[in-house]
C-alpha cells in the first residue's frame, strides 16, 4: 500500500517508519528542508529506542522517502496521515491551524479518492473541520478518518508494531476496508481493530490519557497522605495494584507527569468540556495536583538546609520527563531547576539524552556534566528527577567521593529506604517513611 505521512515529528516519523517496516511504500512530508535533508540522508532526528535500526533499513530499501513537496508526497498515496502539531492555544484548547492548513492545501491538489487520517491528537469534531477544509477546494470523493495514536515514548516501536488495540473512527465502509487492510499485519495475534464513529475515536484518545493522568495524580495524593500519616506508599501501591479492577500500572508516585501528551490532553479535554458547558471537576483537580507535585521536593530540600539554599550547589540526575526519551516538554526537572535558581542555588545536571534539548531551551543558566558522577562534583546534595535505569544501581563510593554531604532527594523512589539510610545518607523520597 502507498501511504503519505504529513509531519515528521515524533508521531509522524515513528508511524511512517513502522508502516514501511511491513512493506508499505511511505513518503513523509515536512516543511522543514533541513530536517527532510537529514532524514533522506539516513540521519534520524529524534531519540527513540529501536527506531533507528528499522528507519535505516527502510530508507536503504527505498520504502521510506522524504520530501518537502506536499503534492509529490501524496500523488500516489491511497491513505494520507496527518501527524501535525496541535499545541495548546489560548486557554489550553488544541490549536488546529497546522492540521486545517494542510487539509486546505490537500483540497487544492487532490485529484482522486483518498483517505485522510487524523493521526494527531485532536479535539472532538476535528474530522468534520478537516472534511470541510478539504471540501472547500475539492469536489471529488474522499473520506476523513480519526485514528489516534497510543504510543508511549521509549517503547513506541513495540507499541506500534504490536498494539494492544487500534482505534479507527469512520462511518465509511470504503475507508474501513482500507484501514483494516493496512493494520492487519499489526494485529495478527488477535488484538482488536476497533471501528467507531469519528467523534468517539477523537474522544477515546483524550479519555485514555486523561484517565492515566488521573491515576498518577491520585497516587501522588496518596503519597502525600502517607508522608503525613507515617505510612509507606510502596506498600499501599502493592495492596491496591493487585486488584485487577485497578491494575499495577501508573501507580508509582513521583514528582508529577510531563511530556507531550498528558499535560496537553488533560488541558484540552477540560477546554472541550467547557465549550459544551460541562465542568470537568476531576480533571481540573488532576491538573492542579500535578502542578503542585512538581514542586514536592523543594520544601524537603529547603528544610534540610535550614530554609536557606542561597549559595548551595545541587547535582541533578535526569532532565527528560521520563526515561528512554529526550523529550523535555513539561518535564518536572525544569520546574525544579527554576525553583532552585530563584532561591539563589546553582545546578549541574546530567541526562543521557535530554541535555542538548535543555541547553537549547534554557541555555547555560545551569551547567551540564558529561557523566552522572561528574555532575556530583562539589554538590551539596543530589536530586533525582528522572528514573533512567543507570541511576537505579549507582556506585555509592563514587557518590561519596564527590558530594559534600550525603544527602539525596529522590523524586522517583529509585532506592530502598532502609538500604540507603544504612549507608549513612539523608534520603528523602515520595510517600515513604
């Protein structure tokens, strides 16, 4: 099958590469000529474990191509995926200018039947708007489908190649047939392709991410209660996670969620609710809890230093919002850095992948280390903000060698409380006594 993917960001590049991996011919379109040149020359532009290998294979075998020319990119495609940014606009609502702009352009250049697929996370009703934007310039037959992505950064290739479900929103039998054929290789083990109407598919993506965000904020509230009551959140987590109605996933407390999906999608669903005069109280609380949780370590740190951290120097392990990605959007680490600097402290950070993105965003207001241990040099304490695997079993002799005092503030509960305190550390984590 011949496919076009418009947009080569995280979703577009992963989707295009994975579609090519099952034998489809994929052309990815992007307006950034520098990015297109890099991709066409086999230089991957995002960090995602497992992606580069199949990306290079499909570029080499000619199944994956790149262009800046939209007309050229869609000419032979039977299915066109729109994987475009939908950043928060005024008030938090998703901004559809990129999606609708491309839809309008498609209407001007389409010459035969095609299925246009919203792969971006978009508000309910977007399929209708895309259909109208195309129809304003094209009077032939076409269908618009909602096909939300459920990719987790860090395991996106596995998520795409072996999805637990595929959601397709369309009432067109012709579009259903094409989409069913496209996804058949990915669901051979029997996981469902769920067909529904477009609006339900659009809402499904927001509902899924918002529910997961709710689980995270709920556990962070439980962690706060544990600290006040002297309970252990790890024990509570195990106690409730064993109930299959609740499940074990997304019950780990920490310093809040970040990334490209949860903050934006929760905010967008709140705004969508307000547009139909509904007060989505739970999600407003989820958002408020998360904002507060990002700062949860700061009072602990200040208390340890007698409420004065001016002139103190901190090592920070982790900048990405989660491990196995270089994505720093809404990363709690950035909020921690801001609070420390405003209080007169200095910071040296280390992250295996995200340092270039942080330096691009905030510059050299902090320093960057070339290893997790070099970040500790002359630091008064260590703060952990991302649960990279290499941080889980560090060399404590190396930590002792560099830290001025044995103090660790762990926002991801990486270490056993009793074990680390037996090594003589002042150790504070989330929801554990």
